[in-house]
């Protein structure tokens, strides 16, 4: 069983500090998921990848957990883009390239 350690991306509804600051340890799927012919739901028989998701405060804690249990793991780093500072008044600036229309 192979584990991935990563920080999830923020959802579109989040701003500021969120759950995306925590590190997550997930297991990869062992077998493909199947589609239920009656309801159309997606399901799988692999309990580890479907229901086990562990959260850690730091990357080091997640790596230590994987090493204690002899789990092969991969750490996936996330590149956070630099924030672009914008002001509301820029919408009405004279130097605006596109004309302002309603």
C-alpha cells in the first residue's frame, strides 16, 4: 500500500487561512472503482483508499507517521502562487486598457 502526503488546495469558497494549511496522508487505490448498474453510483471494495484520510499539522509529522508504520510514501509539494494585489478603484482608473461597460 502506497501513501501520498500532500497539502490540499483551497476550495473556491475559502479565503484566508483554512484547512488547506494541514497535511494529508492518503492511500492510493489498489483496484479500479466500479459503477453500480442500478443507481449509477461509483464504489470500490478497497477500504483503505476509499475511507482512510489522515490529517497532520506538519509535513514532518506525516512523514514520521509513514516511517513508523513502514509505509512507502511520496511527498507532493504544492507551489503557492504569489498573491496579486488589486484595488477596487483600479476598475475605474484612467489607465485601464479595456473600456468600462455595464
